[in-house]
């Protein structure tokens, strides 16, 4: 079994991954491929960083499958769409306080899912 990416072993790294999750899927063009001016500039043909973060993106998706639908939705609204807390709470039908609690618990769960005894 492969070792989970080191970058997802702390709450800070999980949050960074969620915040930047769509960065490479929203390029300036409509393609994830990039045509380089010269071969030495970009030998892979993909946008800079796409290949480097593929394992991390795959791992965060695997871990997200273990969360409830509501917690996944909360993290998506909060980090990927970066909506205000009040709006996240309203969409989910929960209080702001509950929003913060659920978010913290979900992030902790994502970190714990990367620990060797939880990765099964």
C-alpha cells in the first residue's frame, strides 16, 4: 500500500489542499494542456503544478468519501467556493456555531484518515 502524501498530515495542509483544489481546473484557457513557447519551457505539456498535485488531489478525494454528505458539502462551500460562514450555515440549515464545529471535526477526520491505522 502506498504512503499518503505528507502534505495531508496536518489540518493546515488539508485546508490548503481544499482551498487550491480547483486551481488547475480553472486555467486561463479551456484546457489543462499548455502549449509551450519552447520545448525547454514545459516538457510535459501540462499546466505547471497539475502533475505535482495529482497524488494529493486523489488522496483528498479518497478521504472525502468517508465524510457525510453534509460535511462534504460544508467543506466544499467553505473552502472551494469560499462562501461566507453565514451563507454556508443558511444553505445547510445549521447555526454559525455548528458550522464551525462541523468544519473542525471534518478537517480532523480528513487528517486522521491519513494515519496508518485509519487508512484502510
